[in-house]
């Protein structure tokens, strides 16, 4: 993702669109490289690569 700051609603819309299109690359691009995903408790500290494998 470019260095453009998106509004929260824009991020959610992009995430939902990517999810519905089964676009894992787009989904993970919306996360910081060292993202923490609190929805996946067993994998709370995740990199983009870990998220890619779990989605």
C-alpha cells in the first residue's frame, strides 16, 4: 500500500472488498508489516506473511 493515509471506513471497505474477492495480497497490504491481530489470539503478533498464511 502506498504511503497514503486512508480513513478508517476506507480501510474497512477495502478489506471487505478484498476478502470478498479472495485477494489475500490486498488484505495483507492493509496491515503494517509488524501487525498485531487481536482476532487471532494464538497468533496475536503477526507479520504480513503470517497473516497471509492464516487468512
